[in-house]
């Protein structure tokens, strides 16, 4: 073990020690709450992770770990604070090891050891650094298991090769970088508690799938299966290999009566093949391709998540009734500045907001705070809302911003109470703006259901009490932003 220090930034390296990303995110979140600690990164020392640390200003100059070393990086107010935080991180890692070693039987460390414990497993979840994920995924596939691969930074050539292998065996390879799935009612990764129903979802986007599934739940229908395929599946390189296998399986699934594919726009040739496949699926289908123009036909195409959910609900015999969009305040209460800033925890929700704003010709700065640039070694903002909260407060001090868009994502894997820190940050941002003689209008929505582990009604009330205008969908919040920025009535 070695320690390197650069002013108030220090890294501690633990040679040949591995912990999965979920454990590391939890460790970083705990240590980051210490007084005087500004940011914590906990990662394996792979080249990809080191690049992310460097881009985010979290890599000391002389930090050069091996790929199988575990690295903890802390930025704090002074060297004493940073050293104490690193000690706490080391203690946390030691506690995990002690807890594991105290088991009468050690936890399985490989796919084959896991299968030896019981032969009923049908799905393996993989959450290792992207450098090592292909080996584990291949072992699982060759053992006859479907795979849910949460790992990101997996080389594209490995994804193409492994998906071809999975398709040959009619096994699902969900991912890499797959965040959401629901198989036979069992949620994997970030997913919501939605009722079972007739709609099967194939999704190349995580929070996009969550928003569509939650809107279907709100419409009174539900989800048969939700198969995530990873964000690159509909690219030219991958060619939709897993999307097409998922469609084959849904076509055979008696519980699935309607199918919706959710994705950012695929490559042109892949989109053409996808629409042909949906047309011949034998079941009603919707293509929800963000940014595309809405059009009807043998397969309806919708360019927003809300539109895709509405069309799928109708095919399932349900109606998505969101009520009227939240009314825009009267002119005297509108902020003088018309600049729009979006601070999102959900990448696809951020993309949907961009689509709505762009189609209306409204310039905006919309950030996906779950992107690697903002999460280098620290928990995703859906797990730990503090990173987004800091950005929200800072928005209150930007005089060019009059309209702030935010999302709130509930469900399994998300923070137990994400609404409170966001509400507190919004209240502080508004106070900062008021002290400068300005108004800040905050618009948002909650992606979740009444069955989620968090209380969705409480979340909405908490945001509303802080001054957020809470909308029934993310697209609805973006439409209000358009109306305020252009001073036009909502359509």
C-alpha cells in the first residue's frame, strides 16, 4: 500500500484488492459525508477509470496504480482532513473484508462457484470494471445463463463478440452499461415497482425505460418484461443484435401483448431493420426513438418518452391521462432571465428535455450528471443526490439562468429519500437568486410509482413545498420551460 499527496488531493492505493462498483460507490458516499471532504473517488485502477479521474481533476500527478489495484482518492480542505478520510475509507474496506471472512461459508467468487451453490440460477449479474467484465460475461454465457451487465467501459469489440455468442445460444446479454431490467416481475438494477401487465419493453436506455414503465403504470396497465440491451446495441457496430433477440423472445411470450422499443435514434440502417422487424412481429408495437418526428403507420414512431408510453398504453387498451400541464405563473411572477438550465440525474430524461426544447427552438444547457464526467469514482446521483444538489445551489448564483429543470428518479437502487436534498438545494438556490434581486423558476417531475420503496406522494409534496412546480411527466416540465422561455401559452 502506498500514499501520494498533492495539496488537498490524495490517493491511497490497495494493491491487488478488488471490490465491485456497488460496494465502492457506497464507500465513496459514506466517506464524502465527512466534514471538510469535498469529493471522494473509489475505483479500480484501470486505464479507463484513471482517464475519468484525470478529466475530473481527481488524479494526483504521481498516481500510477496497476489495473487490479483499488484506488481511493479524496479531495478535502486540508491534508489532515484528507488523511483522516483515507483512513476511514481503509477502515471501511477492512470492515467489508472482516464481514466476509466471518461467514461460515465464503461467498462465491466466480460464476462456477455460484452455480455450485445451487443449480436454479438463470441470470448472472456482472458489475466488475469494464476491463474484466468480458471474461466474466463469457463464463456466464457459456454456463447457459442470461447476463445483466451493469459494467461500463467494456470495449466495443468485446460487446459485439459476446452478443453474437449470446444470440447463438438464445441468451440475453443485457448491456454492457445496462442499468434497468424487469424479468418475470423481478427488478434488476435501477427499476421501479410497476404492476405486471401486457406491455413488453426493450430499451437501449435506462431512465427512458423507467419513465415509460412508470407512465404505463400510471395509465392503469403494466409491464410483462423489461429487457435492457445497453446504450450501444442499436449502433451500426452492434447492429441491434440483442434488441432483435429480445423481440424474438417477447414475440413468444404469452404475457406480452404489446411491445415498445425505447432508444435514442438508432443508426439509419439499424432503424430501418428495426421497423421492419416490428412490423412483422405479430404483435402491436411502438418505436419510441428520442428526437424522431412523431408519425403513424404500421408501427407508430414517437419522439418522446411520454409519447411512446401514451401510444403503447392505447395499444394495450388503456389511456394515459396526465391531466393538464402545470399552469405557467402569471407574467408578473415570471423570471426576467429566460435562460434554461437542466440538471438531470437520468441521462435519457435529459435527452428528452433537450428534444422538447430543441424542437421549440429554445436554447438550453442540459446536463446529464450521471455521466462519467461527473461521477468519476463517486456514486451516481440517483444513489447519492449530494453532487446534483451542489450544482442546483450554484445555479441560483447564475444571473443568466431564470428557468431550472430537474428530475427526481425513485425506485429500487435509488436513494431512500432523494427529494429532501433536492428540495433543500432548490430552496437555497432560490434564496441566492432573490438576494441578488432575481427570480428562479424551478420545474420538475418525479419518475416513480405509488408502489416504489420511496413515497412518491411525499416526494412530490417535498419538492412542491420548496417551490418546485411538479409536473406529471418529464416532457410536461420541458414544455412549461418552453412556454416560460418564449412567453407562449402551453399547447
